[in-house]
C-alpha cells in the first residue's frame, strides 16, 4: 500500500506589505497556497490578521523577525539587538554571530521572542507553526529559547529547512556557490534542530523546499522539482507579492549576496512566485505525484 503524501504550500512574510498580503490571499483562494507565516511587527500586519480571519482555511503561523525588520519591544528594552533607529541588523551573518557570542543578547532575545509570541496570541489566530525571517529561528540560541517557550505558547511545529542540493541543481544551477554554502550551513543546523525538537516532541516536516531557490520558486522550478521529491511530508515555501502603490522594499539590503530575498526591491520575483502558486500545471503536478495539498492545521486534526 502506497504511503500517504502531504504537501504544505506556505507563503512567507504575511503582513510585510499590502502587496504581499494580497498575493498570499489570492494564491490561497485561487491557487495551491494553504499556509502562511505572519510578521507581527510589520507595516501591514493588522490587515493580514483581518484577511486571515476572513479565510479560516488558511493556516497561519508566526514568522519570527530577529533580522531585517523592527522588534515588538521598544528599543530601550533590547539595546543589544537593535541599532540607533530601533531596527534589527540587516545582515543575518552579523546578527547570527552577535546572538551567539554577545551574552547580553541572550536575555533580550528571550524577551523579544516572548513579545512576538504574545502579540501573535493577541490576534486570536490559532498558531499553526513557527518559522523565521531569513531562518534566524534555527540559530541554536534562538531555537533553544523557542523550545523553552513551546509549551506555554502551544508551538507544535517548527520549520527546519532541509532540501537536497542535487535535486535543486538538476532544475536550476544559478547562484551555485551560494547554494553550496547554504546547503552545508543549514544541513548542520537541521541536524542540531532535529535532535532538539525530537527530544521535546515538537514536529517538523521531512523536507522543506525554498531555501536554495529563494526568489525563484517559479512555475518552471516547481514543475521540475515536484516529480523528484521522495519524501511523503514536505513544505514548499515562497514569497509571493503583487505591485501596489507605495510598496515598501525595506527588507534585507545587505542579505542579497547570501539570500536572494524577493522583497529587496525586486518585485518581479514576487510576481513570478505568485504565478507559480496560481499555476494549474503546478496543482496537477502535486496531485499526479500523489500529494494531498494540506497544512499543519488540517494534519493535526487527522491525528486528534
């Protein structure tokens, strides 16, 4: 008997802007998107919450922001995490090293992470899952804090990026050096995270696709990727966006070299990723390869 296969299709950065919000809702209503991750301190977060409540089949999780964005707490409470303007660093490398080696950041991280979880809880939305902007949530210091807070905030699922390098390169070999580096770095972080989450009964999917092709989760890429997937429980995430008046491009200006973020003033990538999520061929590829298109909320209902 063939094992059941499940694909969770997630849109990151919900709440970042009106254009992102509109794209995520469109991809949910008309395409394959089943899940999204909310930035609670972002400019359009309030609108995102309103949209989420009007679309109850859209599973929503927390997109923890500890780099390239604003905190929930006032800067004077977390002076070692933010700059003089009250913003997190725009460099994930700098932020990661600082969070690892500057001890003063550790307690402030705990306070800010708690504040973001509390702000999410105040929305009244069920917490489907947790992930993080530029994946700072799997930084060992941050992940240990999340595990400590998991029971209090009912964190049942945390994203652990994991995808096969060879599979990605068969479809697209662009940014080869970046893909090689990230595959090595996040492979080690995944190994650490698996042991930690398993010890605490926190769930994660077998494979997560999106990291090695960030900004390029297009129809063409998805149609090349999906038939190769061997795992039975996977997440595919992307960053859909639509052009809107006053669209904000402030994200990670310094992260482009190592993380091709589609919100870095390169709106075309967000539109291309939206088109992929709306593609009938992508839906047919998922179904023909045996996947049920679902989300963590519906999966948890199956086991209760």
